[in-house]
C-alpha cells in the first residue's frame, strides 16, 4: 500500500487544497508493518517514505481495510481504522485527492466542446450547406441502402445543399494497427490511404449522413474500420464530459450526424444495437446525432411489383431530408411512416420465401 500512496500526490485537487496545511500519516499493520505520509503544504503534496516528524492525523489500519474505505466498498469502521487526531480530516482526504472531477480543461489546440455541440445544447440550428453521405453498403449504389439515401438526397438537393457521396467499398481502407502513432508527436496516422484522407476532411462538412445496412446486428466491417480510424482526429488526453471520460477533438467544429439504415428483418429492435453504437461513437467523436431514418424489410423496395406500395414511405424519406436541413430534426409522424411495414410478419415471410432470389 505504501507504494500505491506514492501516486496520491498526482490526485491532488488544486482547488480544494488552497491554504491547506496537513500531514496525513499512515501506519499499515499488515504482516510487514509500514509507515508513510502525505504532506500537503503551499498547494503541493509530498510523499514521505517512513514516519514523518509531525502529523496532523494518523491512520492505523490494514491495507485491505483502507482500500475498502477509499473505494467506498465499506463504511468507515472505527474498530478497523484507528484515527489519531481530528477524524473530520479523514473525510476531507477524499476531497483533497479527488483529481479533476470538473474536467473540461483542454490544451490550446483541442476542443472539449465543439461548436456543433454548443448549438445543440443551446437549442440553436444552423442550416447545413455541405453534406457528406458515407455509404457503408458493399453493394454501393445498387442496394436497398442506396434507395433510401437517394430519396433522402433528393430532400437535400431540394434544400440546395452541396452533397458528396462516398462509398466505403471504394476506399483503400486499411485496418487500425492500434500503434497510437497518431497520438504521438507527428499527430498523423501511419496509413496514408483514402480512409485517412476522408477522416481528415470530416470537419469540413456541416452534416454527415451515415447510410448503412445492419450487418450481424451492427456496422458492416469496413465501415466499422473507418470509425476505428477516427481516433486520429482526437487528442489523447482524458476529459470529464457528460459524466464520462472522453477525448477532446482537434477541430473546433464537427458535423452533425443523421443515421440512415436498413435491415432485412421486420422488427425495429434489430436496429437497437447499431443505433446505440452509432450514438456512442457520436458522443466520443463530437459528432452531434440529430436524427435517424430506419427502414426494416428493405429488400421489399427492390421487388418491382411491390415498390409502388412504398410511394408514401419514399416520399416521407425525402421529406425527412428537407426537415433535417430546415429544422435539425425529423418529425415523429414522418419517422413512423418510414418505419412501419406495409405487410404483417406472416405476409413478409410468405413474400420473402417465395419471391426473393439470390
Ligand atoms: C453479412 C450480412 C449480415 C446481415 N445481418 C443482418 C442482421 O443482423 N439483421 C438484419 O435485420 N439484417 C441483416 N442483414 C440484411 C441487410 O441488413 C439488409 O439486406 C440490408 O437492407 C442490405 O442493404 P444493402 O442492399 O444496401 O446492402 C445482413 C446482410 C448481410 C449481407
């Protein structure tokens, strides 16, 4: 335990120890008895190996009791933790060594809270102009996801947005090596490929449309790899944000994000793991998740005789694009229209098993 307490000076909360002058002496009564002390004075804390000359409070206990108390696994037990001096000072110990609970401090060239995040927090919306549609379907512009994003894009085009479409399947997209070179001095990824170039351009867009099928209850592998690689635009330091440890980003502004997704099955819960995952990615990447267009049994759209039945759904998807640009959200009734299957599960099974050819 003595060695563990050597790192305690790092946990000093500078705000809490202004004008504090205390020496906490510890006497650990394990098989081998050990003493040490933490001396707080003049805004700094020093570890003293052995008994200090003087102390303001002395704690005599076994290591396991002290760890259980510190980590709040156990209430303070007078019989097991013996205090000499003012025991109120023990309560203050946790405050003095609470680290940086308020967080949000960042270095000069990184951002804890980006402009897009501030906008959403304050209920403001700036009409996006530059939009990137990132399509994760390996079927590129031939699949069901393409039908959905093309409809949505019509809404963006009508709103005079400048729209780029990137198919992940077209990228030279190397996998992250986990080397952390991008967090070192060069701040650049070791891979000089299309994915690196794309990620470095993310911040130049106002809105990112993530269009993707659900694969194995989540993101298709190549698209997941793109998000693995985004670590390169974060800074390594930890900050406390939304009561979570997060990294600051290297850009003052990141795009808002809308998820467009398709599944083969009928039930909306098939989207849940993907939605939760994408929302978490957004929080970590400072992308602001502003809406979703989720369409089940999307293969139906590819059956020519059935597609006309989806006229209202396709119109609703285009309208969702218009609404996002104008108001930064998709009205509930539009979302419901997009998500509600036209057929019952029994009918869907019958159509699929007799009509779909591979
Ligand atoms: C490898 C693979 C995994 C899939 N996993 C799921 C799944 O977990 N749940 C689901 O509902 N559909 C799943 N599907 C179906 C696709 O999500 C669905 O067909 C989607 O609309 C395909 O989009 P695309 O035509 O744009 O590629 C999977 C398809 C493939 C090829």
